[in-house]
């Protein structure tokens, strides 16, 4: 069976488990998911300092992995470029996967992330990956990463209010949910809005399945 290492760059194991379950649910048959927690990392990746602290562990996981493909499950695409230099197997970041899927779905997108400290990192990734001309903005919801795990209903209400405003301002634009933890509230949110909402974990599942040879 073809194996995919689903790497959580932060050290919160409950987030690994819930996001990996969502990832697996979006894969076709024939794939095995190996969920891996970066145990020496911060509990959440919120801004460049947390990302920098998480990178060594992410690279170590990729270096020693026997999986057929790898998914870096932080929207900041933590260590993505360097990880790709360590292996000839596919390595996908959920942020980049979401940008591609949003571009295919709607032609343009707007990113709604967690805290404002993450906005510059995401904006830089969008520019470096060539998506800046079709991105209408990056905004913070004010919801901390771990609140998505521990307080999903309250987080959902806050994020929904932001989606409503963005949808009104950019009615033809897809909205990318800019955190892995948002995968667990995507379904409930999508039922409330006609605007396409892009779940980055699901996007990574669809794209890694498309580019990973089956065996």
C-alpha cells in the first residue's frame, strides 16, 4: 500500500490525530496515512519564531521517513522548500496545496488565518509561490490555533463572522481557511455559505494522491 507521512509540525498530538483523520477521509482507497507529531516543537505554530523552532524536527522526520510521500500539515508550509531538498519523493505543504486548489476552483482567493502574527509569513509564501496576482488579501480571525482544537464551536462562530464580511467584499473569490485545525469546522462553515471555502488539509489529500505513484 502507498504510504503518506502526515507531519504535524507542532507538538500537539490531539491536533495531529484530528487533522490526520480528516486527511485520511479525503484520500482515495489505496493509501496508508502515517501520522507523525513533531514532539520537540512549540505546541502551536504561530508566527515566524515558532516556525523556525519547528523546522529542525520537520526536516529530521522527512530525512528518516520511509513513506512514499510527505505532507507538511501547517498552513505556513513550515520547512517545505528545505524538506524537498532532502528527498526525491513528493513533499506537499497544505498552504501551497490550498492555493492551487483555490486557483482551480475560483481563479482568485482570500486567506483567512488564525492570528495576525501569521499574516506576514503567509503573504510571503503566496508571493514566493507565485500566487500574489490572484490573492485578494490575507486576514487574521483572531482565533488561536489551539482554540480550533479545544473550542471548535466558539471558533466557528468567530470565523463565520469574518467569512461573511469577506464574502460580501469579494463575492467571486474563494476563501482559503488558513490553518490545519480549521479542517474540523470546514463542513459546518461550508453549509452556511455559498462562497467556496477551501480546506487546506483536504486540498493536500487530493493533490498528494494525484502526484504520488501507487504501488
